[in-house]
C-alpha cells in the first residue's frame, strides 16, 4: 500500500513542463526526489543517459541487421567506450530505467486484460533516435468507467495515482493518468485510447 503523503502545494499558476503531466503528479515527483541525496539524483541521471544510449544502439543495430554495435564502437567510439554504452546487470544503477516501470506495469495490465502499446521517448529510443526520458508513455484500451479497478491494482503495487487525474478521467475531462512508483520514483503516463473513430 502507499505510504502517507503530505499535502503538497506548488506556486500559484504553476504549469508542468509537458502537457501529459498534472501539477499534482509533478508535486509528488518533486517531493520524492527531494528525499534523495544529490549523489542519488546524479546516479539516476547518469543511468538514464546510459540507458538511452544503450537502447538507441540496440535499435540502430536491429534496424540495419548488421553487426552495427561492433562497427560503431570501433570506428567512432573506440573499444574502451563500449562498456559505458552497454547496460550493466547491477539493478541499483538502473533506478531511472524506463523499461523497469514497463516490467512493473506489464503484469498489472495482463491481469486486468488491458491491451496497451508503448509510445513517446522510449519508443523513439528503441527506433534508434536517442532521447533521455524519465517516464514511460503508454496508450491503453480501457473505457473511462473501468478506471477504478486499474487504479486499485496500481496502488496495491505501490504506485501513486493522483486523485484529481482519476476524477478527471471518470468525468470525461481528461484521458491521462500520470502514475509514480513510490519506491523507485519511476513515472508512467497512461493514456486512455480515444473512444471515437
């Protein structure tokens, strides 16, 4: 279950940096990140950059169907840089890896039989266009009236679901649920697919 969260406020007129985030979602992220040391925040940023490079190299190699990784590493970077661009097996260095939140969300969607697909910066990186993005953008096939079972499952799995965003979805005022995994401070923007042609 989710631990108690203090009442969070932002400056009047605050606007999130992206359209798919709510001020409430940003406030919880800021609160959780302030609980981390400068060193922990720096390590998270560095791991995000490593992740982006590694995923992009994989995407480019797959697109060319050649031994692109080896050619690219030798001709452009030199062999000594290849380990830096290759993901490590140490999970503590991957706290900001957007694929980690995908691993956490997938079984929830499977259990509730919710079809989904990944989009946004993660999808762009997989196609070989490197982007450092902290969140995972997903589109799910779900009616607004079915949002509460998903919210319950997410909260039971340790995610914070902004109540205002849940209400906006229920009332037809919004389609995006920005969730935060409370322990690892991983974010996902879950977008309800449009129910129109």
